[in-house]
C-alpha cells in the first residue's frame, strides 16, 4: 500500500490498522466517530462574505468535536472526517494558496489535542484537491493528509476510503480514476470481514438512488454502476459528507449515510458529528449536534 509522509498530522498514522493482523479479528462491539466538512474558513467566506476570512468559528467547532471524543468512554477507535477539511481551494492563485496554508497549519494544531488513543482518518473532498483535480493539487493533498484511496481494518471490520473527485471529474486524472476503479473491483471484497464500510466525500445520492444529478450528488450512470460494484464486493454502508445537512437512503440493501458538517451547516441540522456503533449483526449510528441552533451568528 502506498505511503505518504504526514509529519504535521501524526494522529493520521494508521499503519497499525493496516499491518497488524490482530485488527482483522472480531473483538466485540466498538464505536467510531464520523464527521465531515470541518472546512476551516467557510463560515466567513461563504456565509458572511468576508474579504479577509478567518476560521475561529470552525476551530471552536472542531475543538468541541475533539473534546467530546476525548471524553467518550470507551474511546471510539477512530475519528474520520469525510472530506473538505479546509475551505480554500488549493489552486486559485497565491492568495488562496496562502490562505490554505494557514488553514492547514491551524488544522494540524487543533488536532494535536485529539487523544493519542484515537486515530484521525481524513477523506479527500472537492475543496481538498479542487473540483477538477490536477497532479499538483493531488500531490499537495497526499503530502499533507496522506493517501486518498486506501483501506484499513479495525476489530474485524474492513474500512475503505475512496476519493469521490475521481467520479465527479473522471477525466481530470485518468490514471488515478482507473486506479480507484481497480481498487473497487479488486481490493474491497473480503470474505473474512465482519462488515465492509466505505467512506467518501460526495454522496452517490442525497435521498433517492433515482434522483437527478445536482451539485451535491454524483452522476446517475456512474452512481448505479459503482453502487452495484460496492454491493457485489459486500459493502453494506457508505458514509459521506459534502451536503452540510444530514440525509441518506437505501440502494437495494446498501445504506448510504450523509452527515452534516462539523463546520458550517447549510440546512436545519446544526454542526455536529455521528457516533457509529458496530456490533456483530449491524452498524447503527446517531447524529450528535453540538448546538441546538444552526444560526451561524451564535457559533
Ligand atoms: Zn464538498
């Protein structure tokens, strides 16, 4: 499996989950936490239209998520962020690059506070490599956050992370798109896994597998083809972000779960994260809001 150095984010070192065979054994029920879209800078940029945005509000919300996780007993096995860790796109001129560098620096600082027993797993979002990724933006992502397509094991469950930008813009980096399609076809299925779970940023669909293409979902033709492949590989759960609201639905026997933002909400769901319970029979989950009101001004 490909390795990328992530010195600034030691919490993301999941080598043990990938190489230690004991993680392939079922050891009893456990939990993990799934969040999405910390998106440092979005509230000032998108909601408040500030020309000089800061991300104090996102820092506060992300800290709240970390402090809640640190207090959980038993500890969740990992904290996964389903994409868009930062708001500034990586390729829109020097000012944008500079903003992004500062957002990244603060993101790494905040995650120093995460309990050392809990691993941080990052998923690549559209804001992380751009709507149309380039080799340069992908390289920056991998150097800062690690691999973008990979799998790991925890407690007998196989977790697979994929990069939805290769579905959203399949022609941008055709080799990477092909590599991901090969990964889906060959590397996800495993008869020894108690469950197989996929994480990605953009949901295949928001509510209904038959809905039309829009900004927040993936192209229907690609959608059904990949969903069928995932089902054939034994995947029963797909966790996504990007929508900044809670949503989801069922395709045949596969459940797709869309989790609202840790950072800026776009609908009635306040910022929060999802606690996911894994038992031998099934995976269940509950969204935990950090505030009762989604009003940005009160964050
Ligand atoms: Zn997004």
